[in-house]
């Protein structure tokens, strides 16, 4: 089992403001946790390449892409995209490499060079709609990766599983009319961004969770709804919007999961991918804002992606 760890130095240079929860330290926390758990030595490190305009414009409207390129500040004075989302002088480079990381991971998984990948990138992406950035997100990296699979690799069935505590409104918006993509999102509700359309067979599955939802209810929801839907869809590739802000320690939400739950859902998705997609999974970081919990949760997630390579004594 070969698991790639894909990142880029620019992801540490994007900074919205002092004390903003979506901060460069998030990547450091993950990196340190992977080193501390001795998982980093088992990973294949890969430096992300930037997404190209043509790749971005499959997921986003041309006018929106033009707007983001034009909004990039030339001085160290952030430009606000929405009340929660700003660009500094490094943001465009970071966002391009975040989207490019997922596209590159898809290429390498499809070429058989790796089994799966975790993209440790920021800014996150799943709130970025086709024509609007919001919720800390500029480009929808998972959407760019999905279109890479659909258009370059001619896949017919791509599944996106989003277990971030916030609904993946951007991914839902981008793929609402795309029959080749199944979008599954679990999220705290009612909660930002106050979205989540009606479920559509083989197209969209939204799983709202009430405040205080803990392990048992989370797992039952996936066992009853998400996993059977994925099995019926038979995805050729699974993409994961890996947000870890449903952790009980996270300050921005009110779900009560822990790292064992993120490991569990990852292991289940690995089984579905092994059965239907020759194990092909690409995961990309979304939320997670309590640094200790984020590091532990991401390490638990990556350990499952590594499979037997991370569990030699088992």
C-alpha cells in the first residue's frame, strides 16, 4: 500500500489575520503528529503542482476565476472575498497548489503510481461554489480533482464523501447537475452555511446531524445511509473532503466525535474503495481548528489510508 502525502510550502504562507482559526499552524500540527506517530516515514512525500486555469474553469465559472486572479493583493493588505475569507499576497499561490495537489493525486492514483493520497493543503475548498468563494475557501480543490477524474481519465462514477462538520455547499452547488458524481455530506444542522438540498438518488445524499451528535449516532448514520448509497453507486474513485472539525474539542462546532471516529469512517471507505475502485482514494484537508485534535485526527485518518503498512504487527 503506497500512500502519498502531498503538500506545498505556499500552503503555510496564506494567512487571513492574527488569531484566525484557519491558520498556517494547522499544517504544522498535522506534520508534527505524523512525525510523532512515526507515520511520516511510511508516506511518499510529493510536492504539489499548481492547478491550471483550464482545470479551475471546469469547477468554477471563468468570471469567478478572473475575479480571484484580479483580487490577489500586491501589497501586504488582505483583500476580503467575504466576511470570513480574505486573500493575502500568498493566497492565490496557496489556493492554486491546493487544487493542484488534488488533481495531481488523482493523476497518480489513476496511473497506479500510488494507492491513495492525503493532500495536506489550505485554504480549504468545499465551501467554494461555482461562482463564489466563502467560508475560508477560494477554489474547490475536491471539485477540481473530481473533474480531473471525469474529464482527463474519463471516469463515469466519482463519489465525494464530505465528513467536515459544515455542509459542503460548494461541492453540492458545483455538482448539482452532474450525473457522474455522487456527493455525500454529513454535517451539523442547523449550522453554517445553512444549506443542504433534498437528496437525489445516485446524485446527492445529505446527512444532517444535530448538535451534540456523538460516535454511535454518527456511525449509525453512515451505516444506514452513506455506505449503502456508495455501494449502490459503485464508485470508480472516492474523493474525501476530510474536515476534522466535528471533533468534540473543536471550538467552531458542537459535534462530539474523536479521532477513533475519523479512523473508523476512513476504514469503511477503504473497504468500499477496495471492492469497487481498486482502492482508489484521494483525500484533501478541509476544516479542523483545535490544533491538537486536528493533528491526532489527521494522523488517525492517514494511518487507515496506509493500511497494513502502518500496522506491521497486526
